[in-house]
C-alpha cells in the first residue's frame, strides 16, 4: 500500500487527479471506476483543469460508478448520476453513453445488479477505482457486516451513513434508505485502487484500514489484500498513521 501525505485538500485533489490522469494518458480506452461524496469533488475539478490544458482525452474512456441510491430518478439532483454530470462529465469530452452507474430507478434489484456486474465485466474490468471512505469504513456502500459481498448488490444504508448524507437532503428522513453498490469483490478486482480522504474525522478509520485486523466489520480493511492501492490524504486524515507508523508514509 502506498500512502501519500499532502498538506491540504487542494494538494490532495491535485495529486489524486494526477494519478487518474496518468491512467487516462497511458490507456486512452481505459475504464475509470468513480466515486461520489464530498471528498472527490476537488479531484474532479483538478482533472477538468488537466483536460482543459489538453493533456488528456476522454473520448474513448469508459466510466462506471461505485453506487447509486435506490428509488431515485437520474434527474433528481441528489442522484449520483446527477452528481457525476455536474462535477465531471459535462466538463470533459466523455461520451455520455460511455458512462454508467447502477440505475437507482430500476426497482428490480437483482436484475439491475446483475446487469451492472455484467457491464463491468464486458468492459474488461476497472483500470483504476477511486474511493472515498465512510467513518465506519464503508467503501462504496458496503457497510460493516459479517461478510464481504462479492458483487454488485442492494444494501440497506446504516443510520450513520444516512445521517452523514442528510446534509445533502432537506432532512435525514428524505435520505433514501437503500442503495445499489459494487461489492467488495468488484472493487478488489480493479487493477488499481486510489482512496482519497480528508479531515481529522477520517484519521481513526484510515488507521484501522491500513493496520487494523482485516474484517468485514471494517470493510475498507480488505484493501490490505489488494496489490496496488494508493491512499492520498491530507495531514489531518493521516495524523494517526503518521503518529503510529510514520515509516508507511511517502511525501
Ligand atoms: C460514494 C461512496 C461513499 C463515499 C463515502 C465518503 O460514491 O461510495 O463510500 O465515498 O461515504 O464520503 P465523503 O467523501 O463525502 O466523506
């Protein structure tokens, strides 16, 4: 695991965007696995800047996203589909038909999850998967559990996740209670994983992710078994790893 320490959110976003841009440059028909949430917003801004400089071309890139709320239309401004258009797709020359997310408006959970998993397989798998991390160690919407889910599936969101996401909705009661998410197996099949984290409140879970017991109670801990993971964090999110395992950090 490579852990890159950056000074602040801006530097973190630049570094993460550079890593994604490198994949786009080296494999112009590659598959990017993308994430929503607050943390990657800066990464997408920086990636758009790199695109505007003419350094990268998205015309043959495909993307798939980690997850989507269930029971929400694409046009809803809280859907992850909307988020991706707003924060990335509408600013670069990606073909809309080359982008895919689980379809939250499809009530057939088994059918939608099977379609999505088959789609990822038909693209030849994910070249780089971008991840944020929840306070409980969730990646995608793989919440603490007694097992690691192998494939895309439908989940009930934990109250901690509903509360954390309530800031985007009128109230916690309006946050959808279910989501479709890639499984841990889907994420672990990506050739590279890039995890971004910012802020003091992520310091403990990052420490557990990197050095804790590998357990489905902390789903992100499975990343210890992936052969190509890079974590890019700011000083606050990496503070506990820096204090306990400074030798793990690259600058
Ligand atoms: C988003 C996702 C989630 C977030 C996580 C962290 O697609 O799958 O796992 O990455 O909840 O969210 P932020 O970045 O808002 O702290």
